[in-house]
């Protein structure tokens, strides 16, 4: 095939995963929807895009900044992106979408000032709270929680960095953040905040929505001076349009799971990416290209 058709001959790289080298017709451009500035999605997505670009040298692999999960799914469905990061619970209608693999889990963290009277999720009623950026996975899950548990608050949408600043100066009563641990927005508030226990809410969500919600504990070693916190975790997936070439998705999958150390460098929350849990994608079926790689990796 001619270079003008953006072809790439994969050599010894695929042998790392036990694959037979195969000729891959790579697109001229590959767009990966990530997240907002300072978010783990944005930074991990950027590192992943750079790693994939090395495997597809004839392709421009571009990490697109977004609000995160909800916007990313919209971009995939519209064809404005071919790859995207998303929390599992935000994927309510999987047709047209396929999973490259499960990456790491995000934890719901509700931070309040140390002296705050807020002790439970119900105590957020009437308070000024941040639900994360508009179009984010945090917003999706936080809105679901408010409705599920009948809590009405003065809710605003903003980046976690802005919410952290406002909790710190007292102009916001609480911030909700569905993200990896530790997250800088809470680390930066060292000595100023605590996390509220949401054990009952975690249990009810796990019962009412089978799959995406996992009762979990944030260890006391996560944030200096903050006690262990009972909450829930939500898996994060790397998604692809179902129309994306299986050969290209196989290259992407191989890159994710063999270049993990490089992709998550500096992000301990994302260091849990591994082949053993990679296929646990819930209601979202694996893309044919991802399935091909996982099967070859078992040989």
C-alpha cells in the first residue's frame, strides 16, 4: 500500500503481545477526547496519545481537552473523536461505542471544611456545593446522587481546582469530585478539609445500578491528616467508536497495557491499569481489536 494511504507495517512490537505482525492501515488523524486542565483524564490522555503516535507514525494523534465523560461520549457519537475516556456510569446507552479496556477507578470524594457541620450526604441540603465541571463524570454522578437521595442544594458547576480554592476560602460549603486518588484539588487543602462518609449511599447505588458503583475505602494514607473514608468507586474506560479499524484499536490496546508505566508516570491513581482487570468493562462490549489483543496476550 502507498504511503499516501497512511499504512504502517507493525514489526517486532506486536510480538511483545504474542501477535503475528500485521499490516495496519492507519488513519491520517486520530482524536482522543480527554478532560479539563489539571484533570487526570487530561494528563493520562495526553500521555497515551503521545505513546500511540509513536506506534502509528503516519497518524496525527491528538488529545482533545474536554469537560470529561459526558462530553467525551457526545464527541464519540458525533464522530468528532475516535477515542475517549469516560467513567462507566456515564455510559447509559452503549450502542455505537466499544471499550478498548478498563483503566483505573475514580473515587467519589466529598470534601468539606474541617469545622463544617456537614457530616452526612443529607447534610448537603441547602448548602453551596460544586458538582464539578459541566459535562463531566463528576457532574453526572453527583446529579444522580442528589436525585436518588432527595437532596436539594445550591449546586454550581466548576473545575475541581476552582472548587478547592473556594472551599479553602469559605465561599463554598462542599466540593464533589469523582476522580482518581490522590487528587491535587484535595491534596492542596492539606489541614483544611475532611471527607464525609457516604457508606449508605454507596450501598444503595450499588444495589440500584448493577455494575458501575463499587463500595470502596479511601486509605488514610491518601491525604495527610485526613482519615480513611468510606465511599464508592467507578471504573474508567477507554472507549472507541465501533467503526474504528480493529487493527488500529489493537495497536491502541497494546500500547495502553504494555506502555502503562510511561502513560501513568506521576499519576499514582492511574497506576492500577493492568491486563487482569482490563477486560472488566461492564455493559460496554470490547471492541474487536481490543478482544484480539487480550486473547493474544494470554498465549
